[in-house]
């Protein structure tokens, strides 16, 4: 009988609290004994709904790693009305490498879904989450931040599509998480993301962007920690009433919301996080470094909105991300459908 490429060292169904790992069958120079241990924990207190909390989809995003790790340490079965599954380092090889993608197969976990049990480690983990976990999940939270290359104003992310009832559930989840802003994604969404996997399974999900810059932002951490617990209470996974919270919805209406580098050079930003900008306003200048007599190139914002994210490393190449914006929308506009 062929051994499955991933098995779990703990029982995910029975009452109680257990910590363990996914046994990812793999053998290479660094993993000579054939197993990559991907950490996982479960806390079950009753027969209520199941919540899934993930972090480390990208290995250089630290706020989510700490939120998930502390959640495992602090939540007791008595606090859980249903079942809580936590994966604090989803792409474990990337986490160990402090990198956005896995050093083993160079794959981006958030482009790997629905995965493939017969492919490399990244696709195998994605397959386990989509095929084994998501069919039994009622609400999901995926904790991201800006990683090494960018910093975000703390915000949630939801997909602005789906049937009306599903959109209403996602909107309620976004308000329960209670980030200062929630970005509604349509045109820039990827079918390979964990968010898209949740869409396929009808699971309301809030993704996050909490700070970044290859460090741990204490304020963003607190927003993510409190929001995660409040959303789990809202969904009935944790016992107790949620704190009433709201979020401001911002829409990235198209690829024009993203400002990209038109040339190689040194980027000098003109606007910062949280600032409101008009279409055509100056985002910054890129100073060529290979021709010191060439003047800088001005880079405008193509779309009006609030600056949500900025690049941390000034030296850029053509096509690199510089910053992006989102424009305010109302709850009714979201519920009417944007996708």
C-alpha cells in the first residue's frame, strides 16, 4: 500500500487540545529522512463550527506567525464552542528560510491552490488544505503582512464576489475582524490563492495584511490578534459575544490601483501610507543609476484612493511593485456585487 504524501500526526476530530505536525513525505539533501514536519494544532471543545487560522503562507511575514503561535498557547478547550485548527507556518520550508517562497521548489504557496498531492512540497501542502481541511471548515482567517519588500497599513482582505448570501457572510466577517480598513479584491485576485480555495468551498474568509518590512509591528500585531479572536467569536467557534466592530471598505478596482516601476533605478516616494491621493498625483520618482546624466522619471498614481501599501527597498527594476491604493465603497455596493 502506498503511503500518502501527507499524513497528520494528531487526531483533528476528538475533543481536547493537541499539537503536532503534518508528515510531508519528501527526500532531498536537507531532508534526508524523507519528512518535512509542517506544524499544526487543533483545539476542540464542542460540536460547534470549525475555524481555520493560517499563517506563514509566505515565510517572511512575521506578525501572523506570532498571532497563530500565541493562539495555540493561549486557547483552552473550554473556550472553544466548536473546533479550532491552527497552522502557524503553512509553507514551513519558506518560514525556515525567512523567504516568501519555498527554497525547495521555489513555489509561492498563495499561487499553488488547489495543489497537487503528486507534485512538490508547496503543491502537496496546498492539496492537503484544500482537499482535507476546507470541506470541514466554516470560517477561515489567513494572516499575512508585507514581508521583506513592503509595508501595509493594517487591513483585512475579502473577495468581492459570490452569491448575495455569501457576500453578506464575508462582509459580516470583515466587520467582526474589525481592521481599520478592509480591501475588497476583484480584478487582481488569483485562482491559486488560499482565498480562492475558500471561495470554491463556500468558506467565508478574511485575509489580512498586517505591517511588514521584515520586522514585527506591535500595533499591527495587536490588530490582528484582537481581530482574529473577535471573528472566531462572531463565527461561534470561540465562546462569548464578539465586540461590536466595523471596518471601512476600500476597493482595488483594477490593475491601475497598483503602481509599478517603469524603469530600473532608485525610487524616491512622494506619498506615504494612509495618505489620500488623486489620479495623476505624483507617487514618486525613479532615479536611474546606470546613467548619472539621465533625469529622474516621475511615476504617477493612475487611480485615486488611499495608499495601502508601499515598497520598503528603494532600488527597483522595471516591473517592480512600488505602492497601491484603494478607493472607498459602501456596504451596499459590496453586497450588490463587484465581481
